[in-house]
C-alpha cells in the first residue's frame, strides 16, 4: 500500500513538472532534430548509401560458393559395362567449391566505388539541409508564440486601463461633467477589448499547439515555452555587402553541396556506362569430386572415390560487347543527358541561392526600417494619447476622440511588437546563410 502511494505521488509530481516545463528555443530545436520524421528518413538514407558502398567494395572481392548434390536412379538404366538396359539402383554424390573474380570490367567497379562515396556525401548534405529547414521552422513558430503572447499582454494592459477609465468616467458622469454617452462609449470599448483578448488568447493557444505538433509532442495541450523578452539584436551581417554573404553561403549552404555532389555522381554514372563498352575479363576456379554406388557391381569405398575423382577447373573468360540492341549506347547517351541536367541544376542552385540571399538581405533591412519607424510612431502615439487622456479627464474632450487616440496607441504598440519579431526572424534567416546558428538569439 505504501509503495502504491509513493508511486502515485511520483507520477503526480512528474505530471506536474511536465505541465510546468517551459521550453527554450534551444530545447525546441534539439528536440525537433532528434524526433522529426523527415530527419529520421534522411538518416536512413545515409545508412542506405553506406550499404551501397559495401556493395561497391564487394564487387572487388572474389566470390566463394560451395555446392553438393545427391541423386538416386531406380529402375531401367544402362549397364556401363555391357551397354544393355537392366533394372538397377544407382546413387551418385558430387560436390565442390568454386570461386570467381572480375579482373577487368572497364573500370566500372572503381567508378561505382567512387560514386558510392559521393552518394554518402550527398545523403549527408541532404540530412544537414533537412536539419537546417527544421530549425528555421521551429524558430519561426517559437517567435510566433512570443509575438502572440506580447500582443496579448498589450491588450490585457489596455483592458485594465479601460476599466479604470470607466470608473473615472462614471464619477464624472455622476458629477454632471460628462454626458451619459461617454460612459456608454467606454463600455463599448471594454466589450470590444474583451473580444480582442479572447481572440489573442486563441492565437496564443493555436500557435503553441502548432509548435508542439511540429515537435511531435504527444501531450501538446500542456506545452508552453519560456517567455524570453528578446531584444532587437545588433548584427554585423547587415553591414556586409550582399556579395560577401552570397560567397559565404555558397561555401556553407547544403543546397550547393547537394547539387555539386549530384553533378559528380552523374559524371561517374557516365563513366560506368562507358565502361560497359569495353571488354571484360574474369577468372574462375572450381574444385570438386564425386562418389558413385550401384547394385550391379562393386565400387570403391567412399573415401577412395572422393580422392580418385578429384578435379580442378581453372577458367578465364573474356567478353567483348559487339551489339546489345543499342542498350549500351543508349545508356551512355542517357547518362550524358543526366550529366548536363545535373550541371544545369547546379547552376540553377547557385542562381537560386543568390536570389534568396538578396531577398533575405533586403527583407532584413526593410524589416529593420519598419521596426524603427514603428518605434517613432509609438512615441508619437504615446504623447498623443497622454494629451488626449488629460483633456478627457478635465472634460475638454469627448469619449469618441479619446477612444480614437487610445485605439491608435494600441495599434502602434502592436506594430512595434509585430515589426520587432519580424525583424528578428528575418535577421536570423540572413545570418543563417552567413553560417550563424539559428538558435543564437539574444
């Protein structure tokens, strides 16, 4: 009974701890990299390419096989001594060991081995790219939650101010300073804010569920992140010329590495196809023996026959391709086309990367300008709101004008939050192309 109580208490404590856990960006990214299905599939692709390399290595090794057969012949058969047909029972046992090796095949085996090494690299680059993409998705979702939470805080703070203004307006209405309509205007504003808070709360919940589902967490309802107040990070990347960032990206980005590896793989596929045009030479060796028994005549014992019937067979085989229904020639042409396509894909990947980096650079600079402009607007709206509030409190302004000023102030606060996180993410994307990890956020 005591053990049951202790176990129940431990389970309850673990459940409480799980509910109270606040995930950091680093934890989210690391968990996604360990559990994402696409990443696991890419890891299996790497293992598959390693197995393919073992196949390529195995092509250089000689084969070794053993064989054995045992047969009975019962009934009418030919007498090996007289040549006549008689009824008899014969037994025959044979066995042997054989081995063969390819001596030359137009260097196809060598090229297949080189290709398999490139395929391992390509699959690793693809795995790294999948991890990069996943990290970006997680970071974007993480920042979206923070944005929604800050937006909710702004609305809640304004809601509390509105309730205070309602009390103040009620006093002024009771004193005859303000008309009844001003109180109704304030009450309508509070109702609208309550609706906005509900929508903001839903946005927070939905964004948390989306990130939890991205992480493949089973209990996503209790998922939450650490509320870190990220400041706008200073970055030296924006001071770099776009050409410098592009040059750095071409050295580090996996998109280019994958395209380069695929072009080299296509080149080795062409070499393998051309190798099939050349003669191939193989060697084989077989050792065997057999045992025969018949009820027509006496035969030597088993051991004596195996010793006397030993045989060795050494064979060299030369194959010269002359005509194979155009298959070899067409395969060479096909791989030439594939090589040209791979080269074009490499050039396209470079062009796409240049375009993407230029876009990321302009997006980051534009987002910074938008954030700076939003800050200036907020300062102006703050002053305007304070002035409108003072006028309203002394009865020099009506509720409609006051609410207009407050709405504009709230909108300015929201714009600052939106442009802040938009700039942080776009800056991190640009830095990502420059080789800075996505989780390095201040």
